[in-house]
C-alpha cells in the first residue's frame, strides 16, 4: 500500500510540475499576445540588476564633473541607494562634501578624524562609529578611499547598523567605481586643456605678416576709398574677435565660414584680381558643429601656398556639401602645391609649421574629437595645387557648440 501511495504521490508531483510549467508558458504567451496590456518585469534578479545599473547611471554624470561639493551632493543620494546603507558621506582631503541619511548632526563632525588615516595610507578601513545617541542607527562605518591620477582625492564613508563583510566589499567596489568616474573627469579636463593649448598654438601661427599687410591694405584705401577702408576695418575687427575669442571648443560651420569670408575679404584687398574665390555651400550643413578654428587655417594655407608662392593668379574653391550623416568640406587651390612626402611629414609633425600653416594642428584635433577615420585627406603634387577634404559627423555625442551646462539633479 505504501508503494502504491508513493507512486501516486510521484505522479501527482510530476503532474503538478507539468501544470506549473504549462501555466508559466501560457502566462508568457498571453503576455506576448497582450502586448502592452501585460508588462513582463523579469525575475527578481533581473529587476535588481536593472535597478542597480539605473542607479549607477544616475550617479555617474555629476561625478564626471569632478569631486566638488555640488557634484558630491548630487551623487551621494544615488550612491547610498546603490549600497542600501543607513547613511553615506563623501569627502575630499580637507572636508565633508556631502552627507545623505540620518545622523549627520552628530556624526559629521567626527568624519575627517576617522578619514585621515585612509587619506594617508590609501587603504580602506572598517571601524566602529563612536555614538552616544541610543536611537542612532549608525553603529559601524566603512571608509573607502577615492583615488585619481594624483593619488587619494577623498573618501566614501558608508554607515551601517552593524559590522558586515558584505558592506565592506560593496563599499569598496562602489568607491572603485566612483574613482573611475573621477579619473574620467580628470581625463576630460586634461583633454580640454590640451585642446585649449592647441588652439592657442594655432592662434600664434596666424601670421603677423597677414595682420600687418591687412592693416597696410586698409590704410591704402583711407584716402582713395574711405567707405571701403571702413568696411575692411570692420571685417578685420570681426575676424580678429572671432579668432581670439576665449571660450568654446566648438563652433558652427556658418560661423567658421563667416570668419573665412572676412579673411578672404582682407586678403582680396591686398592681392586684388590675383585671388579668385568660389564658394559652393549647401545651406543644410550650415548648422553643423565642428572644432573651433578648424577650416580657417586650411584656407590660409591655400592662399599662402597658392598665391604668395606663385607669381600668377590663384583660384581657391571652398565647397561644403551634405553627405548623409556627414558634412564634407573641401578647400582646393591651383597654386604651386607640395611634394606629397613633405606633406606627410607636415601632418606627422616632423616638419616646421611654416611648411603648412596649421595643417598638423587641425588634423590632430579632428582625430581627437571624431577618431582616426576623420583626419585630413590631402591631395597635392609639385605644381599641381592642393585639395584638402574634411569630413564632419553631423551628430556626435559630447560635441557641443557651447560649453555643456552643469548636470541638474
């Protein structure tokens, strides 16, 4: 009898498993058929993973701006939610930047004393929180260093109600993740400083002779054609104002072309009919964003090598066209050209900038912003003129006409 009962129970268990599987399959099928009427939220593990990743993604943007009081305040709440601790604070090397959770009224003043050793050694600690408040839930603290390229920048302090090895590991990993975001912020600042230095170097290459000759050309019209002298003087003022502006890594193609027109107007006043310029610009690419002072040096190079090194007239053709996801700008002259080997050396930075005004600078900046696939493409030969092509992606993450605004909470 007992054997029969065992068989029956086994059969019932098997049937139950089959029904459960069938019910699960039917439920998922119904959910798929119902479309938006039924939302599959996934397993608890999947939901927890999504919540963790989402919380981390919300904490990352403020940290990418560096470790300051404002960014720490915006990130602390997210980091506390990520760890699930009673309280959390972020410090730099001298002070508490942000506190999230209870206990800040009486624990905050003790933080830097406990953080001091971690800042000096760079090694995390788990310590008992000295607290005389009977109702305070903060009884244990995990202190993890926040590091960057210059060493320890500060600390993350996670408070719990008891000692926990899980909290130690979790706080350590979160501190490492925060440190990565701070290192990326330092890289962003280094990249910005590098680009600014390159722009300053490019400005320094704007020929003093061009400025002198422009002013001399303007002076020559003061008596014979005062109105034209006034117009050229305004063009000169606008050109120098744009070229030496102090902010913004990027600009619009329309603004860059306007500066080029001003440059060509000044060059035309000097060379007269010897300089022939043709502009072929598609209106739809005018709003495209590109690195500041990216095209003007190429036009200056075309005029210099196309006209100043030649006794004949020179034609410069500037074209900008829409190519789907990209804007393609070409600058072509029919001047004296250049030996291809010399051009390669210029782009590689192996020859003096005098061999090609700003070419290597522009090429390097384009590659830094858009990648190696977007460097300059130059076609030239001795006596064959030169054609330089610039491809600019219309949409690229991280590229702004104006400096990005601070991240809002």
